[in-house]
């Protein structure tokens, strides 16, 4: 009886120690990544782990790989990580918001539940971005425009920025629309 009690106590102590170490490591990882405390169910940032497959919505003809997906209990929440700082305005760049909205739409289709928001983690700050009806509509319009452009035989340039053309990977094939 005495030996059994000692063995049981030992098992409980070891289990508590392992739980504590796991908890400490998870908390440390959370501090390093700056992510909110939630279970990470998908991640595409760790080069030491096998790459995750993309999220696919055949209905929207949309494919994407968010940096993280968090399980916050009621919702699966996408996280996009940026190497730049948050703009001085305190508002995320519109292009980043649209990219995050695309991940929200993919989560909606793949997991069957629309997330109410997503996160953009800038170098200096984490921003919670609401996935509103307006943002969703803007995304759907943008996707429709992109899909129409993909099927068109010629597309008109949408900007007047020569620097953008100078850094564009498609400049070699752009023809007269190119600004440089
Ligand atoms: S080179 Fe063509 S495709 Fe690239 S940014 Fe300029 S206009 Fe757009």
C-alpha cells in the first residue's frame, strides 16, 4: 500500500512538472510571436515544421495560406504577419486588410463559420481587424474584378506609379501599359 502511494504521488508530481513545462513553453512562444492566447490550429511560419497545405475554396476559386489560424473557442481566427510597422495613422494598409479578408473568407468556406475578425501582426503592434459586411463586399467585388481581368485579353493599368512598374515581376510581359 505504501509503495503504491509513493508511486502514485511520483506520477502526479511528474505529470504536474510536465504540464508546467509545456505551459511555460507555450507562454514563451506566445510572447515571442505576439499572438493572442489561443490554440494554434494552423501555422505557416515555422521552417522547421512540414509546410501546411493551403486553404482552398473551389466555389470562390480562391486559395491561400494564412500565417496562423487560432482556435478562439467560438471561431477560427486568421492571423497575417507583416515585417513592416503599423502605419502612423494607426490603421492597417488597405491591401493588408483585403488580404486578411481573403483568409477570413477562406475560413468561412473551409470551416463553415464566418470569423468576426482577424489579426494583422505588424513588427511593432498587433491589430484586430473586423471582418465586416462592407469589407467582405469589397473583397468579393475585388475578386470578381480580378477574375474578369484574368479572363480578359487585355487589361488597363490601374495606377500611375512608375516605381511600382520598376519593381514588378510581370514588367517583362506588360507591354504598353508599363510605366518605365
Ligand atoms: S509593369 Fe504592368 S503589371 Fe507591372 S505594375 Fe506596371 S502596369 Fe502593372
